[in-house]
C-alpha cells in the first residue's frame, strides 16, 4: 500500500519515540511505501528546527527510508 504522509505526521515521528514513530516502523517493516513531497519535507524540517532541533538527525534518517516525489 502507498501511504502519503503530511508534515504533522513527519514532525511527530521525528520529535519523539511515541506511537507515530512506531507506526512508521510497522509500515516500513511490512513493505508499505511511505511517500512525502518536497513541501512536506520543508515544512516538517522548519518546524523541527524551530522547536526540536535535536530531532533533525532522526528526521534525516527517516527520510532516507521514505520516497520523495
């Protein structure tokens, strides 16, 4: 299944190790395609930089596992 992620979901997964991050792990482990677009990436990165700059490293690692289109 293809899943399109918005900036809020990406932000939530990057900022903490809660349920949204776990959902990502399940989706990816089961072989689902998780998609974002450039706008979502820019918005999530900007919001993290403003509020949780330490989460940028996790965001970058997560993005490497997503499809950007």
